[in-house]
């Protein structure tokens, strides 16, 4: 019977920790017991927990070896083939050196309980005599591995409250966290956001969406959001700004320009005063288009709830007309059909027409993209669900954190790196021609 050759060790693994043959042997040895329920994979006492302990401790041994002897040095081997922290003469490393005249060497190990994404793991962290060893695998005084922090952020971004998240981690992974720890972990995203607000941006964005986002339905602080579509058709969160800091749209646009944005072909936002003027000052050829989704919400506030469905269909038909002349004809007919009782709805639409009209220079696919729905609508819906679970936030810092966490969950893993539009090159060309770039 022919057998496939063993695959080579994984690339990018200079220490040889990942050996596919070893992984396969371990899987075969544990498969029957896992299937019968005799061995657990996750949680306290689970197989992955034991494997993680071995991997972490071996990585720490290799780091200490490199620290004491330099890169590529071989530490004396113990009876199991691993590096022997006690040294070749059993003197606990008294002969080990960092250099020709150093007396530094291993100095035992300290037990530490690490919280990881597969459950708590008890490891022994080695030490050196002069206290200069600072391993990368387990940071000094760290009680959690970064993977657990990412798990907490991901689950929070998807709408779990602190209480639900604490219960979930305890039930599934055997990890005990307090609500205060969860809050401290998620607070780290604010540092990440601050870094992103200073990062350079692409020189050209075919489309930039601007939106004022609340952290829920029942009010709370406003947060300005800039969402860009890159030249490759990929969505990027360009920045979030708390309005309490005095940020307004001209300042936001100035900040984007300072970070390297030289061209925006189409800027989609609400009809805020000064937006078109600020865009013209920064990027004279930019087409400013109002967000149909935002405009629809503003118009329907003037109608009873039972009419929203019919009005939304009518207004959508106006926006999807083949030309501006046909759209104006449909708007007039709709005003007559709905009558004087809905005058305010159509007054909002007429007032915004100067910022709706530029959309008719683009083709159907580009206009669907510029309608402003999609990701922004999902973001608002996610924030409403989070508010139902976690309650309303009242200060700007909490509102900023909640909105940023919600933006992290906009894309599913399967959609990561996928262009916004299925035929993005054609849409991009439409946008370029329509904006005369």
C-alpha cells in the first residue's frame, strides 16, 4: 500500500516547533479517546490545554537559551532531550554565561496561571540570575495570552454583554474573568483607534462615506465615522471622531487630507451645512452626494409608521430612475398620489435634490453603491442590538468604543478582502468618468 510522504515542517518556523509528523501522531493517538468522550479538547484538563502547556514552556526554554548563549547556541540537553535548565554539571546554570565574563545563568522557574483562548494553562516561566530575561512568549507579569484578548474583543463586537461574555468563557473554556477585566480588555481598542487615526491613508479613494452614528436607538453621544472604498474596492474605516471634542465635518476632511488623501471621487454624506464647501476646498473635483439611506430616515420621520413601507418603495423608485428628468417626473407624481398629508416627506426630498441629482450621471451599479446602505445600515442595526443587550452609554469614550467595536464586526471572515462590488473594475470606471477624474 502506498503511503504519502510526510509533509515538511511548516514554513516560517525556524525553531522546528511545528512538526507535521508529530502533530499527526498526536492526533491519531488521541482520536479514539476524543471520539469516545474520554478526553476533552477544550477547558480545564483538555487535550489542547496540555499541548499548549508543552508548547509554551518549550518556547520559553528556547528563548532563555537564546538569551543566555546567543542565537543558534545549543543548550545542554536533559534526559527527555529538552534543554536542561540545571546546566551540564547540575549546578543550576552556574557555568552558563551571556558572554566571556558573565555569570548569568538559569535560576529556576516560577509557576504562572495563564488565561488563554482554549482555557487556563499552568506553566512554569524560567528565570535567569540577573533578572534580565524578558520572554516574548509570556510577557512579564502577563496573566493572559493575546489570543484571549482578541476573543473577548471579537465576542463583544458581536453584541455579547459583559455578563454574557463572562458566563460564556467560564462555561465553554473554563476561563474566569470579571466584568472589570472584560472592560479593561476592550478599552485597549481605543489605543488601537488612536493609532489608526494617525496612520497614513491611500492617496485616492473612489468613494468616502461620512455618517454620524449614535451608539443606539435611544440617543446618546454622536460619533462621526468616515468609511472609505479603496482603489481596489475594499472597505476601510478611515476614522472615528467624538463630536464632543468639537470635531465637525470640515475638520474631519482636513484630517483626512493631512493623512495623505489627495483625491476623493465621490463623497457621500448627509446634507450637513458646510460639507460641500469643505469638500470643494480640499478636493475641487469631488462629487458630493447625499446618502439615500440617511435621507430616507429623515423623510420618514414625518410620516406615520403604517405608511413607511409604501413611501420607502415610492422614494426608492424615484432614486432608481434612468435619468434625472424621469426621476423628477416620478417625484411630482408621488407628491400628487400621497397628497397634502405627506407634504413634509416630499419637502425633505426636494430640499436635498441638489445633492441627489449628481448621482444620475453614474450607471445603475455605481448608484446602488452610492445609495449609502449596506455596511452603514448593518452598523446601525448592530448598534441597536448591542444597546438592547448592554444598555445605553452616556459618555463619549464609551460611545466611541462601542461604535469602533461594531465596525470591527462589519465583515464576516468569509468576506474579508472581497471587493465591495462584484464587478468593481467596471464600477470604478463609472465613478471615475462621472467625477471627471
